C-alpha cells in the first residue's frame, strides 16, 4: 500500500509557523523577483488569486482585502520540508521524496490500521513542524495521489466529498461501489499524469470523470494515446505499474537560470551573473559525483518589454576534458558569454546548463601534443586535478553558508551584483541563520 | 621548485640529482608511544555533544531570541536564546512560548482543570488571562535557556 503525504499550501504554511498573525488572513508567496503567486492560502484562493497569477495584476487586493504577499524564502521552506519528510519517513520502510512538499511512502510489510497510523503521522507533522498535511492511501501511486486530492479537497471544500475522508483518505480500504462513486465525482484532469492537453482530448472523447478513465481498456488506450496513459489506467484499476523511486538516478543535465532583479546592459554584470550560476551548477555536479563534458550559456532580453530591442543568444561550449572544477567551468562559460554578448541590449535573464555527464574518475583524455617530448606531462595533469580544492570549497560553503568562498568574478554582494533577485518581502531565515531567529516577547 | 619535485615524485618520474634536496628530514612535533597501550583505549567514547544533549527532538526544536523582562525571576532575561521543543506536551508549570494576538510570548503555563492562564515571572507584569472566547495557543515548550555572560 502506498501513501502520498502532501503539505497544504506548503510555502504559506511555513510562513505561518513563524508569523502566527498570518493565520486566517489571505497570504500569497511570490516567485523569484516577486513576479507571480506560487503559493496561496485558502483565503487568497477565495479572493480569486490563481496559481501563477502575476503580482501586478492582483496587487490591488493588498489594500482592498488585506492580501499579504511575501517573497519566496527557500532556505526556510527547505528546512521545514526536511523536518516534515523526516517525520513521515519514520512511519514506513521506504520513502520517495517527490517534491519539496510531497513524499510517497511504501507501507509494504506494515501491519495494522494504516488510516490510524497516517492520522498519527499527520498529527505529528502538525505538532513538530507546524505544517498541516493531507494523506492519501491506495494500492498504487496513482490511486494514492487521487486519495490525497480527495483528502485535501474534502477538508477545504466541505460537501465536495464525504467529510470522514478529510485529511486522511484510504482508497484501498473501501467497497467498490464507494470507490466508484468517488471516481465518478472527480474530473479526469485531477488524475496524476493527465496534463491539460491529454485531459482536453479525453474530455472531447467523452471521458469526463476519473471513473470513465478507469473503465477504459488499457490496450485500447495504449493504441490511441500512449504507454504512459495506459499505465495510468492500469494504476487506477489497482495494478501497480509505477515503482517507488527512492534512489533517483543522477541527473543528465543540471541548469541554473534566473531572471534578473533589474535589466542588465554591461557585459561585466552578465559575467558576474554567469560566474555565480556556473558555480551553483558545478557544486550540484560534484554532489552527484559527475563531470560535465560540455556546457550551454544563454542570455536574453525580456519578451515582456516589447518596446525594447529583442535579442537572445545561446552557445554550447565543449570542454577539452570532462570536469567538475568550478574555475575551469567558469572560464569556459565566460568564453561562451563573450561569443554571444552583444552591446546595446537590456538583458533580463541568463542561464548556464551543464551537459554530457560522465561519472567522475572515468575520463577520456585528449591526445596532448603540447609538450616537447610528445609524452603527456603527468605533472601538469596532476596539478590540473583540483578535486580536493573543490571538495574543500564545498565543505567551507556548507559549514559557513553559501557564498563564503566564491570566485572573484562572481562579484561581491550589492553594487557588483545588480542582477540579484528582487526579494523585497522576504521573511527572515528563522531556522537556518542564527542572527535571524524569531523574536519572542517576555 | 619544491612543488615540481613533489609532482615529479608523485608521478614516479625520475628526479634530477640537482633538484634533490639533501635535507629532507622532518621533525614531527609529537611523540610515539613505544611502550604500553593507552589504558583508556577500551573505554573510548565520544566527547559530549551539547546539541545532542540539549536537543532531544531535533526535528521539533527551534530557537528564539527573548526580548523583554517579564520572565526575569524564572532566569530568562532580555537577549537570552530559548530552545523551544514542539514535541513536548505542555502542562501546568511548563515555561512555554504561546501565541497571544498573533505574537509570540514566553510565559509560565498555569493550568487547573479548564482554567488556563499565562503567568509572568516578574511582579511588574500582569498575568495573561484569556477573555471570553479567546484561547491560548501554546506554540512550544521551553526546554533550555542560553545566556551569554557579559565580561
């Protein structure tokens, strides 16, 4: 039996733990650069704020209805997620962390009343981390996800589903007739893996509810749609097709791209941004013990400023040897940047993507004709290996905080980083920075 | 010069005689025990780790900075840091962090039957008694106070 545990309005819930005055008020959390709403409290949803709603379109609600908007505080959300996931992990033998606020649990081999155990887990997460969760149980991951949707909707919209299914819903422990009634009451678009496009096609074909989809013949679905949707149908019928993924495979590409807080014109400022982004991806690359064989750099102006002259440039830079060395990667990224940079544009975004990964330690060397003897100089190769230096840099940054040791070309805070994210409404890093802890009145 | 020598040695390439350093003897600033093994060896244990000792539930523990003098007689002063454990169930007599009108306050919990109030530990501060319909929400239980000693 699988469970899906999911924090309700997760980012808003994290903020409310440390600012209890926000409880009961409409709250949204804004994306990077305070662009649009990426999390909404139930009160904000009731005011009509949509997911991805641009802030400039809903900011009038601030005065009219007391809507509170906060900049995303990912250091806080990361720590609260970690606490929530660790509590959930103690209830089942296996866990797959699916996103910052969702994890699948595999209860195989666990005896007893799973609903009671999940209620206890939910209470413990609420007590310890302050995060309200919904828990869905089912014999497949797709059914667990559907059960989670029912558990959360039953709580948020009384009357939508039977109220005893609120907070914790177990689709694997009910009569067929009861399960079918729930499926018939749920739109097909709510099924995990059915995106808006497939959902639209299904509705046009007369498949409107989850029950309609579950009653289709999987073989016919494969022929008409895809193997992916066939798996979804089989999972809805109770046959597990999607395994728990508790050890995700190393990524095959790693990217860091950000919109700037303000438009950038100078090449120097783009260089500090590209250095910073490359340093971030290099650190992630080392964490998964890979080396990159090439990288892609891109810069572009803002398509949302139609009056500005538009330009976007992108280039792939192959590396002589696959590497995870920040200084080599940055040197290559900056070489790429010089190739694509054009003067006279207002740049709004840049990004760096590492590609062509190899496991570290398995390196294809080049035919090096650069030495006098024609024999590759191993002394030079040895000084090229900076993996120990990189490991030291990573551990310093882990211990003393990100950005403690940086390449000089990333620029220092403030004037040299005009591209820094706009985060005018960010709350303190309550749990991850000693000097920013919450204040309690005595 | 030395680094070239080191990389050469590492890569097992021949070292030219002219580069060899005749005085490559290091004196180590420590002693080597030739006689008896340490009698403590079989009793090896880890040094006390304060965060493990003081924080029983790391997933449920948070730190907060105290501002104000209302808990003076309980040994909690302005500028102290309190460790707050949300896994401990609050009961009568616990020093707690409570939410009053949307703000955090640290007080002693007084609880008898269905009567609940928050007591200050300083005679100049009144107790907080919930008015009709108002509830006292306990956020967590204070388990330790950390004080910095002024010189």
